[in-house]
C-alpha cells in the first residue's frame, strides 16, 4: 500500500478515486506512566512513556485505515492527515484519514542508464 500526505503519489497517476478511509484508536494513560510523567515535569525532559504510547496509537490507526483501503481494492491512500482529541479524562483518540485510490506507475520499469549496444 502506497501512502502519501500529498494529494498524489509521486511517480504515479491516479486511475480511480474510491472513497475516504479512516482509522482510529482510543487510548488511556497508564497510572504508572502518569506518575512518572508527573515526576518528569519537575525535572524536565522527554516523556518517553507517552512518546511510545503515541507511536503505538499511530501505527494501530494507520493499520486500520490501510485495511479499509485494501477492502475497497485500493493500492494507495493520498492526502493522509492525523487528528487527536480528548474523549474523556485521561483518554485520547488518534484519528487518521485519507482518500483511497488506485494508482499506476508513470513508468513500469526504470530505464537502464547503461543500455547495451549491439
């Protein structure tokens, strides 16, 4: 599956626009992570527990979006965007969306820069 935050896939042409696809996940903070984040706020620095949580959420949401695009017969998703929102105290949603499309390469084969001469 080709993914692009552009409105196209470089080196490809869109042959069919299918539909909007999305994926989301709602995650809550872990009490232990919250406690450690509170301590980290005192001394400063990266909140690695939250960074990992966000990365896991991003991957899960992307995977769900890709599954929906594949089910439609798409081989690419363009215009990908991410959004987050608070759902409840301590729980956030990560939402990713884009347009499922079918694309074809502009050139099916990369030309040989050193062609043989007969």
